[in-house]
């Protein structure tokens, strides 16, 4: 199979990533005791096996990446180039949610996440936002999804989710 | 007869109003999840795992099972009306079903898919009813060496056989095993790879991995690469089959049921293989081969859909009797059992017999509910396809948050969720299968425990794995699964060369 020249770098990075994972596992395995008991293999046995296997897999991936690309690749669906602007919106949405959920509560945080993410998907589709009505509608939709979910979890299932107030309603 | 009594007892439990309500809710959510692109049964069950804290086991297992097979019914609707399969098992349905819909026969395709799913699901449930107790009785005699090899077989098939590249499948499997290593070692009680972080001693939640890979990964992939992909929707027509269409459908349903069922029972994971096999069979046997790939042949929808449902139902056998999951969703169902401190396996039929039989009875009830939900009410589900993509995916992110946060109440998990989502994007873009990750992380710790127990029995000698006939046979199967496809390919290549030379 012929390789797109631009996929050579990411493929190499994936191989390097697998090797790095192997290295981390091996480093961690050093401090796990090998006390084996009757079985002859201790708690550090599988960690070493997995580290070794990832070393082999990573090396092999690296070799494939450097010698014509991954074998038997299914052509990935969608565009050849990523829409990084939309991706940034959705990333910010998710990370903001993680940062804010304990301070401003589940409903507000998820509504914000929803609004930002919708923005990202619109931008990726090449649609620009048409003014304040759309924004308002997005805020409303986000709240209309997150609020009932919140109430269902806190009121019906009594599962703790962070709220802005302690009332369990907001 | 014993099975009859237990099944009746199961119906009594499953038919209480509260359990019927859970089954119905599961079927509704399952169908919706199947219809909606971008979210599948595995991630839906994962997101709802937090309910295991409050809901009693029987009700929640009935609920999760409803989601699991409800998604199979709903998936066909999407693959027939849009050209994107709602979930991977309905890939083949998308080929013929979409052709039928394009030539104005969407209604007939939807009808044969729903009725076929019902027929296959019900027959498969009958088979589960009678086979599962027998297998469980036999499985009690298996010892740690055999269990370890069975799990090895599951690892092999899920990583090396399915998917295009053994290398990428194995890499995914070992990543999953590595994730499974984090936390307390089951046998020695030692902490591994926790780096002193107290949250990590409990291990990484399967919810986090499944929701990260499937929901967040899918959303990020869509925004990154598929923002401009436009799906065309086919026109609906009346849900109705002519007498001739009935006559062409039912043999396909029956054949496919018996193709699909065995594939579900062996640890060979997924429903892709049986659906393709059924499609190939129908194409070969059809009296109307000219319709395949042109105007759309009804057998090409009836068969694969039935095979899919039979296989899905049959995956409950290895899950319940051996505790071995063979697909993403069953891996997460195993996680649900574990949340209750229940370990599926041969003893399950004795220790939790009420739960098991209520679950099996609920499959019969659920299939009827789904037939009703999907035939007369299909128009309602079709409306779900009108949800615009931005709102749909952004909404999925809210549910992802509640699933992950609800499990452990840790905002740090939400950051991890994003990181795993990124991993999901890379895996999808570079064609790494995801099922081995989930199966590896769930089954890895169990397999390790069985392996070390087996070695303890053998006093540290590895020969313990070849000393009993059953384990030798299993080892042979593992090797065959690994080697036969390769030898076959080699042989075919050599024959090609001979023909050309």
C-alpha cells in the first residue's frame, strides 16, 4: 500500500508512544515486588510481560511507519485535514467543564460545555453563528438537557453531583 | 422440568411492574442509542453505570440488557435510512437496506429488519435458556488453567482475528492490559502503578475508558474530520411487507439465526463476521441475485439483521456461564456485575439464580417490547435522525460528563476523560481497534489471577497448562485461531502465484 507522505510523522509518533508506554511500565515494574509464593511468578510478572510486548509492538509499528506506512490500513473516514479550530472549541468546552464543575455546579458547567461544543461543531461544518438568538437558543438547549439529567441523578438516584447551591436543584 | 420452573420463576420476577418499567426504559434508551449515530450500546451502558450504586442488581441488569439488544433494533433503522451504520453490527444492513430505501422500499426493509431481529432474538433466547445451564454445569469442572486459556482465547480472537492488522490489535490489547494493571493486585494485595495517587489504588474505572474512547473520542473525531460530511436521508415509505417479501424473508431469518448464534457463544467477539457470512450465504442462495447491490435485495437485510441479533443474544452465554466478555458491551456488563460484587461464572447459576433467570426472562419480554417499539412506532425514531449534528454531539458530551463524574465524583477524571478521548481519535484515525482495550482492561486482572492460581496449583511449573486434556485442547484452539488464517492466506497467495506463473 502506498503511504501518504504526511502520515509518516504521526505514524512514527504512535510507534514512539507505544515505546514510551513500554518504558514507563518497565520503570514502574522495577519497584513492584517479585515475591512469588507458590506460583513462581509474583505481582511484577504481568507488568514485565506487558512492557516487553509493548516494546515489541512499538518497535514493529515504528518499523512499519518508516518503511512505507502501516500495513492493511483502512482508509480513515472524513476529511484529509483536520479542522483544528472546531477541535479547539470542543477541547476548551471539555476542559472548562473539568475545571469549573466543582465551583459553578453541574448544570451551569455542562451548559457552558454544551454552548462551546455546539460552537465548535458549527465552525467545523462551516456554519457561522447567526447572532444572539442562536446563542440564547444554545444556552437554553444546554440547560434543558443538563438540568433534568442533574435532577434525575440527584433527586431520583440520590447520586452526588456538584451544585452551585446545596439544594440539589441548581 | 427444572429449567421450566426456574424460567417461570424468572418471569415472575421480571414481570413485576418495577422490573417491567426498567426493561421498557432500557428498550427505549437502547433503541434511541441505536438510532442515533455517534453513540452505541457500550457507551450508553457505561454512562449509566453509576446507577448501580442505588438500583438493585436484578433491575439494573434487566435495564442494561434492554439497552444492549435495543440498540441492535435501532441500529438497523439508521443504516437503512442514512448510509451510516448506527452501530458496527449493522454495517452489512447498510449496504442492501440503503439500496432498498433508495428504490422506495424503506418500509419493507425496516419491517424485515425488525421482525427478523425479533425472530432471531427470540430463538436465540430459547437456545440461551437451554444451553446456558448445561454449559454452566460443565464449566464448574474447569480449573484455573482452563479458565486462563479460555481468557487467552478471548484475547487472541478479539485482538488478532478481528480487524485488519494483528499488530495494531495486539498493541490495543496490551494498552488495555496495562490500564488493567493499575490498582491493587488481586492476589498479593500490592499496589501497582498508582504513583502514590490515592484515587488510582481502586484502579481506572471502565466507564472512563469506554466513555472516553467511544463518546468523547467520537465527538472529537467528528469535529476534527467529519464536520463537512453531509448525510442524505432516504424517504420513508409505509412499513409493510408483501406476501412475496415475507416468503423471501423468513428462510433468511432462520438460516441467519443459526449462523449468528454459534459465533456469539464462542469467544470470537463481535457480530461483524456472522453478519457478513449471512450476507454471503443469502447472496449465493437467492433467486434474485440481480437485486443485490442494485435495487436492494430483501434477503440481504433480513439475514444480516437476524444474524446480528442472534449473535448478540448468544454473547450472554460466555458472559454468564464463564464470566468472559467477548465484546465491548459485554465487557462493560461484566463491570456492572463487578460493581455489585457478583462475579459471573458457572457458580452464578447457583448463587444468583434468581437474577440470572429474571434476566433471561426479561429477554423474552424485551424482544416483544422492541418489536412493538420498532414496527408501529418507527416514525417516532426516525425523527431522532433530524437532530442536528452540533446539538447531538454536544448533548452526548453532557451525558459523558454525568456518567464519568457520577461514578467517582472526581473532576480529575474529567481531564483524564479528555485525554482518553484524544487517544480514541488517534486510534480511530490510524485504524486501531478499540474492543481489545476494553476487553483487555476488564479481563486482564481476572486472567492474571487465574494464571497465578494455576501456577500455584502446578507449584510454579508452566507444564500445568498442558497436563490436562481440556487445557491442551484449548491451547490448540488458541494456536489454530492465530495460525490458520495466516496459513490460509499464504496458501492462497502461493496458489495465485502458481496460477499466474
